[in-house]
C-alpha cells in the first residue's frame, strides 16, 4: 500500500498520518510554525513500512514503538533521541534505531530535519536475525551508514522508497514485497552488526548451495534463503564462497542465470521474447538483464534471439 505525498492541514492530522502509517506517538510542537512545511509519505513492503517524514517545525516525539523496530535515517538535518537513558544524535550518514516496546524520546527534531523511517516488525527481524547470524541479538542504537555495508543498505531502501513513491509496479505484488522485505532486513542486519570470527565453513556447505542454485536458478533467492539451505548463517556462507569459490553466492547465482538465459535465447522459438526468457530465469528488470548479458557475452540478448 502506498499513500501519496501529503501536506497535512493541521497538527492533529499530521500526527495521525504518521501514527497510522509508522508508529503511534505523542507529538509536541515547540515552535509556532504552521503545517505548511510538514510532509508525510508512506509505503508498505510486507512487514516493512517506509515513511518519509518532515514536520517543518521544531518538535519532540515520544513513542514506545510497539511491536517493531524504527530505523530513523536523517535525509537532512540531524536527530537527537534518548532511549533507556542513552542519548544518540544522528546526522546525515547515520541512523538511529528505536527498539520495540521501549520508550524513546526524540528531543531534537527541528524544522530542517527530514527522515526516511524504516519500520520493521519485530518477529520478522528476529527471524531474519537467526537466519543471518545464527543467534539472537538486538540492533545497536545507532548505525553508521558510511561503511560499505551501511551505504549499500541505504541505497537499497532509498531506491525502494523512491520507486514505491513514483510507480510501485511489480513491487505491489505480495510475493515480490516479501522477497524484498527479506533482502532489506538481511542487509540491515549485516550493516548493523560487526563481523565476528567464525569457523571456516566446510566445502559441503558451498556445494549444497551451488547445487540448489543450479536446480532452481529462477527462484527469488535471498541471502537468508541460501544460508538456510546451507544450514549456516549468511556471514559463514559468504566466507565459505569467498574461500572456496572466490565469488559471492549472489555472483554465482547471476552467472548461472545468465548461462541458462543464454542457452534459452539460442534455442528459443520465434514467438519467445527476451523479457519472457529473462523472467523465466529470475531477472525482473529487463534493462539490468540486458546490461549483464552484454557484459558477459559481448552482445545484446535481442540480437542472439533474432540470430
């Protein structure tokens, strides 16, 4: 579900919009600004809620975030929050994590600050945490989004928020939304938790995943799915692939999909289309498929299909 960008008519309406789409809260206005500078835009992606929020005024916000995590990412300005007596100030390039069912008081949210809020159901995140790390852990109260992992996650969520805002298209499909929600959550966990030494995975772990990818490359695989197939966490699986294959699981999956698509294009009937073949082998974006195919085979998939 996507709501259009809304400029609220009064402060009560502004607070209700955010409460309905993100988390219930108590809003206190500290300045006399009108709602002319306030804006709210929200979208749902399965168990994840994305909310672009700007109050356009100096405010404080109190919430216990019932049932879910809130990851507040300043797009402009900065945000100061206090959770369980710990104060965290996040400028652009950082994110503040508000844990579920815990009182958080945002004491510093001025008129210049706008955020992209990412709300994640607690049960969903806990389940992904076990799949990725093989243990239960709480997210830290602040995440550095300038690290490679953090920057990658930020690009992912901002891209999804933009696409959901402009033209949801296939993202509105529940199956696609569920897959993307898993990817967003797994990437967040990897960005938020420092890597810990782990025992070297055995080659059978890598073989098990490669066999599964070969058997069903068209499946909407996530990092969590692959790790679950191997019976280890995502980090151990990635380390095993780096050590024994020299490539990541996702890169291996891309290679397998390109090989299958190439074979299909060469043998295809005239009635087939590049888009049909790409989708058959797990490529949901025709433009990206064409670019990857050209990079691998030096020609376009449409030329191969016609030839």
